[in-house]
C-alpha cells in the first residue's frame, strides 16, 4: 500500500464532515480520469447515502459507457468538499470552480509539479489514480467499502492507464486489480471497450501505419491534420488508437503524435510517449508536462514540431548510448 494511514484517516474525517462532495478530474478525460472520479463517486454514494456526491466536468462521447457527469451549480460549492483526481496541475482541472469549495483534496499519480489542496495524496509511483482510489477503499477499514459498480470503474481505469498491464505495472497495481476482480465484474467486456474499433477507425489505423515517420535515431512521429480526420470520418479522440503503434516497432524508443487543433491556440496538441528515456522534460519545455513515459505538450508551428522531433532524437540517442 502506498497511501499512509494518517492520510486515510484525514480523508475519512473530511468526507464525514461535509454533506456535499464535488469530484473533479482533468480536461480531455481518459478512462483513468473518469474511472477514478466516478469510482470514488459511487463508493461515497454507497457508503454515505445521505450525502450529495457530484461529478463535475464534461465527458466525451467515447467514454459515455463509463457513466455521466452531474450538473453542478455555483451554489453547490458553498458548503462543499472538493476532490480532484488524476490531475497534476490546477490549470488542467475540468471545471473552473474547483477552488470555490470549503476544502480541497488532491488524489493523483503524476509527478508532483503543483502541490495544491488541503490534503494531498500524490503518489507518482502509482500506475493510475484508480489504483489509489482502490487503496483508499481497502485501507478505510470498512468506512468506504468496495462495491461491484466501483470495481468496474476502477478496474477500467487501471487497465487503461497501464495499457492492459503492459506499462510498468507494480506489485501494488496487481494487488489492487486482484481485489477488484474478486467482485463479479466482466473484465473481458471492460477490456473490449478499449480494443474495439469502428470500420472508420480501422481504416485510419491503416493510414497511420503507412504514414508514421520512423527515424534511425529510434524516434517515430505522426502528424494528424484536421483534413485527415475529416477524410477518415474520425474524431480527435479516436486518434488515440494509433498512439501506441511505434511501441511495437523494433528499434523505436520514443514517439510523438502531433494532432492539429481547431483554431490556432495551440496549433498542434503534442502527445509524447517513450519506452526508454524520460520525455517529460521535453513536454515541459513546450508548455506541457506529464509522466516520464507519457507526456503532453503544445506546438505552434511546423518549426516547433521539428524542434520536438530533434529533441527526442537527441535524448533517444543519449539513452541508447548509455544503455547498449
Ligand atoms: P495525453 O497524451 O493527453 O494522454 O497525456 C499524457 C500525460 O501527459 C497525461 O498524464 C496528461 O496528464 C499529461 N499532459 C498532457 N497534456 C498536458 C499539458 N498540456 N500540460 C501538462 N500535462 C499534460
């Protein structure tokens, strides 16, 4: 277990003291953001049926199978406890009124770049925020027991953020998953939600395989323009399916997707991934951040995209030299 006993006790005390609890997570939610947010919501609803537990933010079409967000009004914050899951920095919180509550709790597994909140349970060694929510339930000594509904959401979050247990799962990752699968949840169905794709998405995947640039330095890159998304009939969210392609190509260590945005601010969303050198430094230098092996940033021009590719080439070459 990663979270300290003192933090769990303090967390339960905060929960017991508030009748309204509003849970936020980051913008552009992924299954771990929603899994940790809604997983915690259903856990608290079941343990404290008299409290109002609200989930704030906007959910995307692709994640609507996980549940729905609540309509949260300004006045709801007046007497509320606010919890933010899976969000390293405050400017990435979905829902700008998150700081209008009485107290603020952060539960996160990213590198600590912005220490916000009256209580912070921030453990970069956790592979997902859903793993931490599972821990809270297990360590709560019966105050917040796991439920079937929560187990589905939390398992989805863990599976998604570890790429189905591929990306550096730890003993704690498996331990939490083990507890969740003791509940009658359809793990196959949950995993299928991530792997199934539409015909349009399958065709787009073909496009990506043909157009990814593979560089000798061990770097791969793909530019996805709005025109291409229109041509293949896919959403920006669906471009997710091609992000991990280079991870299985021999000799590739780092890779990047540049996704053209509507409007010019920024022009491109930058999604960086690695299975070798830490790439979060490059993300931070381009108005972003994230984890050592998965980060996001912004690029305003082709020139900046080339800079990012060159920076990746440099750290990848260095990495390969020291890890021959
Ligand atoms: P993504 O490529 O959007 O899946 O993001 C990968 C990781 O980087 C996630 O953990 C995000 O929280 C983080 N991240 C993405 N974009 C940004 C950004 N602009 N600033 C800080 N962190 C980011």
